[in-house]
């Protein structure tokens, strides 16, 4: 099974450093934390650079359309400790917006574009936020649950 | 004075060496690239959306359509994610685990054979291409004998595998595995040592270790840049921790290194298959899973060392028979992101080789 | 080859004597007949060559190659030609129509004219005993560049244009070492006349004293012929088909025919200049000289094909580097050494 990072210590440290921005998110995986959207870049940079956590690898950037909100899910991995962390950002249904982390990982560039394309979540500060899989004149975002063909 | 003009060249979606329907728009100065813009999506079939309308078992065959040269491994990644979600990872029978490893590694060999072949073909080496396809054909014959299909095997099942394999099949496999080292030596003979090939690949499109992480490189591409990181060894899934094999690593991360990694990995895969063949126990091939698969509410993210990189699935379950959300992390899609930056200043002929060296399959890029 | 001369003289006598043509008319008619024979020769060779190339490539690559039509698939190419003749003649909308149409024909004509000076046996050539034979061959051969550029430019396609540009760059660079390497042979033989050059090789083939020139010429000829590993003008993997991208049907086929015509002509020149022409080795004179020459030509062609189906394509800057910085100095040095050698030899013998 996956190794899990000590979430309590991590959340405490993050909250101390950036104000009230992170909390433990309880789900079946036991490796998730929830971060406020506006703090995501700072938090990501911190856990990436901090040698105690060293989350150098962005394993996955995903998004889920829950009935109550949009959730952007970042799966992180560390190459020194091989422990995992899932960072979740919950976004408003009406105007889903989250800062882009392209400045930290180039890999996020295409994945954020894909999430924008299929789920309609806007990544502010993204250098080239255009549709990537669908054609430019496509109407709607197919992975949303209310999408009608 | 002569006036010089920038030439905009549209490469693809129909082009001999974009490995499918990838398209990039190049701005050329002479034949040197000043700017490169990727355009993907010509093969987009909406697999993530399709998954939401299929039951968990019904989605297994679709995985063959992802990266259509390593179907077995895609299925392995998917079924292991669902097993993780259901919490039955430990209940998979021994024999099924071994069969998964054997067929998965066989598929990796086939996929790397395609890589070696097309890499040579993109430098107009037609003969190595046929050498690689000769061997790949024998692997596909075995995969066909096991599953009934050459490219889209639909062999893995949630909780085990679809069919048991008999003595005859293993005999054939043994013959192939005994032949393989000599076949790989042949690739080395015709391609690796070739002066023209080395001149065209060494130092072309290098990616440093730091950049490789930032680009999101995984698998062989990451190891070519100097990261000694292989999921099979460092975070073993299935029963990989029982096998002895080396993880080839190179330093420079140029196209030549990325090629050498694949050839070295083929030798390691042969080793793994040989060990698995020796140890495989008798027994059942399916765990006791319910007929209707209803994972508990929750989510799971799992990835395996696919032939192109880490293929991951993020599945969210709402407790019903169909997944609430399936996200496919595609290594090819992310690896391709390195092209616009790296292509700058390359010669047109190098671009083709650089593109071939990261091993993209458009079925997986576009999903 | 007495028989060819007998036929030609018989034809001449028949035209002048029985039919009463004037001397000029007779000359024109005999030349026309010779030209037809040359075209026929190219065509027959072409059928054999295409079959040979496909079969050899197949065997190099562990395949079988064409095997359905005729014995061992021999009739595949003639049937393909018939198929190609039946295809629609597509000219791109914005192409330069006139140049686009004549470009492939030009390529064919240049490859055909090269055959005018090639002696297939003592005194058997279209332009008999032309005393600047090898010079003529090089001059005509270099115009082949033009037809490829015409095709590349007139197609109004960027891939074609890049292919055409590559052709020019490559051919001009490789013409120089090619000519320089031939100079050594000419210096030893003391003549530009191809028949004289062959006769000078009665005892020793020039491949032995001029081994370096032979290798340089062989490499340069591969580049001139646009064959692998120097097939940059076509460059399938990056330029789709280079200057031929927009060509289809019979115009494309003519380009292919011209290419194989050039292959035969170049191999013939290599055989004549370096491999003793129609001189029989080891005293095996029971095989007629004409057949000896054909055997040598086909041996050279086999090596060309062998190389093509083994090596990957070279990059264009390496190609230029190799041409200008390696082949040209080597061929120049070869001239120097040959000159000294010839001078010393004359000092001793005279």
C-alpha cells in the first residue's frame, strides 16, 4: 500500500506559515488535504521545496464534478520518501476559478488545459488557456454532469 | 539585399512520422525551427466520459484503445485501480498475479519493439524496423493465443485474469524468451552501433534531470535523464517485489539515451518473464468477486509502470455500479508537453527523431 | 560487340542503297533508331531493377517481396506501370502548371541523354568515340538538379520546396568531389574518351591504383543519385516525399524511371572508369564483353541497394560537413598523389 505523509504535521505547518489555508480532508484514502483555492500556488511551492516533504512529482491533475462543488485534485509524490499526498481544492459551482500551477510544473500546463477543456474550470494565470482536445468552437464542457449533447 | 522570410509549416495530422494524428505547426528559418505549437485531439473519443456510462467491467476493453500498442498493461493499470478501490488487492490468486506479470512484460517487450522499429524508421532505417516487427509478431502471437486478440487483449479481469494458460503456451513462450537476447543483439548490431544513427541522436534534444521532472516525464524518459526511479522496484505493485531485475539508467537524457534505455529494458523484461515462468504456481485464476461490481463510496488513484511512463487511473465511486468519474493520467499526453520548448533551434530532421524518442501513441494522447 | 555494328551498318546500307535516302537522312534515321534502342535498354533495365530492388530489400528485411505476378513477382512492375497510366493526372490548384508538367519529363530526358556516351563494348555507343566522353557525362548529369528543383518549386508545396532546396545544396556539393575523383583516372589514362579509358585498363583496373578515388566517387555518386543514406531530397520521414510530394500517376512514375535510369548510368560509369569496363577479368573471355559490362553494372547496383537498405539517413548538416570538409580534401590529395605518381612513372619509363 502507499506510504502516507503525516498530514497533521503538514497541515499545521502550512496553516502556521500561510494563515488558515489547509485542513485535513477525510475520505477513504486517508491521504487528502483540502486547500483554499487562492492559496494553492504558495502551498504547492512550499511542499515542493520543503525538504521534509519534497513532493517533486505531480503524479496527476484531475477534476471531479460533485453535486455541491467542483473539485480539482492534485496527486503528489515524493522521490525521496515515496510518500503520497492528495491535495483537493473545492471550487464554486457558478464560477470555478483556481490559480494555475504551471509556474511550478510544466507538466501542469497541458493537464490544466485539459481540465479547462473538458470540465470548464478556469485556471487564472495560465499562459495559454485554450481548448486542447476538443475543437475551438465546441460548445460546453463534456465531463460536467449537466452536459447535454 | 535578399529578403528572408519565415516559413510556417503545418506538420500533420497526416504526416509519415507524427506517429498517428498528432499535428504541430512549425515556424521555420531555413530548416531550423524557431517555434513549435502542438495541436492534439484528432483522435479524441471521450473515453473518460464513456467510462461514466459503463459498468466497471464493461470499461476493461476500452483500455486497449488507449495506448493501442500496450493494451495488456493499460488493462492491468485499470483493474488494479478498481481492486484498490474495492480493497481486494490482497485477494488476487497467486497464479493470476504471475500471469499478469508475464503478459504485462510480454506486452512491454512488444511495445518497446515498436519503439525500436519506429525510431529507426524515422531515420529511414527500414531494415531495423522489420527486424523489430519480426519479434513483435511472435509476442503478439502469444498474446493472441492467450486472449484471442492481438492488440486489444481484454484479458485482465477485476480480481484475476480471463483465461488460464496451458503447458504448450509456456513452451512457446520459453522458446521466444530464449531467442530474445540474440534478437536484441541484432538491434544493437544494426542500429545502436551505427555511425549515422549515433551522429543523428547523440546530443539531440537533451532534457536535464530537473527539466524532466518539471515536464512530468515518467518511465523510460525520466530514467534516460538520470533519475533512478522505477515503480516496479521502488513502489512495487502486484508481485513485482519478488523478481530480481536491474533498472537501466542513463545520464544525458538525449534521444540516444532514450533509445538505449528501451533496448536495455527489453533485456530486463526477458529476465522478469523467465523468473516468473519458473516460479508460477498452480491454482485458481480469479478471486471471489461479486458478479455485480459495486465498490464502496470513495476514490482511488493508482498508477503502474507502463511502457511509455506511469499510466494512472483516478476513479471516484459513488457506490453504484458505474464509476462517478474516471480520470486517465496519460504519460504520452504529458510527455508531449516537452516538444514546444525543446524543438526551438532544432533541425527539422531532428524534430522527427526527438518526437520518436519520447514514444508517443496518439490513442493515449487524445484518449 | 560485332553484332551491333553489323546491324547498324546493314541498316545504313539498306536505307542508302535499297531505299535511296540521302546520307544526312540516313544518319538521322540511324540515330533515331539508336535512341529508341537506348530508351528500350533503359526500360528493360528498369523492369529488372525495380524487381531487383524490391526483392533485395525484401530479403534484407526478412520478407518475401512481390511474389504473385509472373515468376517470382517479376511482372509486378510492368503491371504497376499500366495501373499508374490509368490514374488521374492531378495538378495542384496553385501550381506553376507548365513547369510542373515538364519537370518530370526533363528528369527523364537528362537521365536518357547520359546514355549517349556510354560505350557498351568496343565502339558501341550512341555518340561513338566522343573525345570528351566523361566531360559530357558530368555536364549532362549535373542538369538533373534542375529538373528536381523545377518539380520542387512548381508544386507550390512547402515540403516540395524544402526538398528542392535540399537537392540543390546536396548535388552542388557532391558534384565537386565527384569530378575531382574522376580526374585521377583521367590523368592515368591520359584521355577523356571513355573507350580509351577502358582500353587503358587492359592490364590493371583503375580501382587498384585509384582506390581512394573509387570510394570518393562511389559516395558522391550515391549522393548524386539521391539514394539512401543520402536521400534527403525525398526525405520521407520529414518531407513526406520531398520534391515528389504533389506528383502522382504517370508523372510520378516518370520521376522514378529517371531515377533508375540515373542509377544505371552512374553504375555504368563506375564500371567503365574503375572496374575495367568490358575487359574480362582472369582471362574469362568466353563471356562476351557486353555481358561483362552488364555484370559489373549490376554488381555496382547491388552494392548501391545494399547500402540503401542498411543505413539510416544522414542529417543535412553532416552531409555538407562530410562533402566539403572530407571528400573534397581527400579527392584533391588524391589528384596530387596521382600527379606525382604519373610524373615519376614517366621519368622511369622514358
